[in-house]
């Protein structure tokens, strides 16, 4: 055998097994969510588009706290002990905080956090300074816009009820925006705290209306989204128009204004892809939202006897009829 042929043969024998190993490697991705595991599909699909196929070269390890924040710490520690290639935190602040407390070396990608700097997850939007990266909703900034939209649909209001989870850092950040905005617009805010699903009752909603509330602004997080059906049922009974992010409006809310959550899962999948290919979370800047959507539910408007202003109808990205 000639020397050149021998070298080529030796190279092929040594490289092919490694190449075959690389192609057959199965990546493990742990996912921690405060809400239901049903959102795993929203994350799985964009990963598939990037070449990661479940039960082929991808193993997904979802864990859901089923709306109970007290379960997050134990689930985060469980995932950290498994040591997947990357950890993904479902939307909201509490899941990534639990993962950050559980590990300092496994890469973590969070899907949407209202203010990751203010919540203490990262040092800055440009550089996280640790093992976390992901997407910021910066959604506290448009809480004032949500209040403005609600008052445009239902003018002449004096008090707006605000449903929120006080244990989510994002709620405090939202109030910092909502309170001065409400003062400027000449309305009062009546805060309704819900820490777990069992805290929400129709009687409490009755008290809000008795106090003078004529509409409802929902500060969206995994917990408040998990009780969407009950909230909207009571709002309909009491004829309270409501506004929040986009998820509620499809279930019967009047106005939805916010970022498209499915789009954020797609963008988060891109971050996971980069990490699996060797990128360090600390080198990946926090990504800000690029698109906000306004959705109006005309069915709900009709049932409440509300005529939505033509200017809002023209501005809407989607109208549910």
C-alpha cells in the first residue's frame, strides 16, 4: 500500500466512527414550567425545524409545577441532578429563578421574562454574567398602553381592577408603570392579589365591582393564565371588560395586547440551538421583543354592549368575530 493511500485509509478509519457518533448523539433538554406541560409542543416544533427531533437526536425532559410555585425549587433541583445539555425555563420569572438557584454551570435559556435585570437573573441585557440567557418581554413598558386601550374602549371609568400574582417580581415592576399611568389618566386601581388558583373566587370579584371597579386589567403570568377560564367566566357574569396579553382574548377577553408567546418559543429554540453548538450563555445578549400585537374580540364586545372605536378596529392585528 502506498504511503498516501495508507494515510488516507488510517484517517478514514479514525474519523468515521467519530463522525457517526456526532450524528447519532442525543441531546437532552430539560424544561421547567410553572404552568401546564401543554406548552412543550410550542417549543418542540421550532426545535424540530432546526434539526432536533424528539426520540431521535433529542430527549425532552419536561417538568411542570402545575401552577404551584412552591414546587418549582424541587423540580429545578431534580432537573439539575439529571444534568441535561441545556435547561429551558418556561415563560415568567419564577421558573428561571428556580433553575438559577439549582445550578451555576448548566446553561439556562429562559423564554420570556418581563425584566430579567430587575428580577436579578442577569447583570445586563448585553451580557448576562452567568449561565443564563434568553428573551426579555420588557412587557412592563406597555402596561400603560394596555390601560390606555381599556379606557378607550370603555371611556368615563373611575376605577379599574388589576388582577395579579404578587409573588411574581414582574407584578411589582408592572405596578410601577401602571400606578403613575393611572394617575395621569385620572383613574384609580383596585388590586386583586392571587397567589394560587384556589385564591380566586367569584365572591372576591363581586367585592371588586361593589368597590366601584368597571373593568379588569390582568397582569399575565403562568399563574393568572392557568385560571383564565374562571376569571373570564366571572368577568362575563359581572359584565367586566378585560385586557391582558394575547392568551386571554382568544378565550373570551375583550382586548389582547402583547407579544406573541409562540414566537418567543421559536426564538428561544434558536438560543438553545446556539448553546448546543457550543455558545456560552454569557456571550449571548438578552433579546428584546420585536413585535407587539393587538387583538380584539368582537363577540365579547357585543355581549357586553360595547362599541369598539373605529380607530382601534383599524389598528388591530387580529379581530375575533
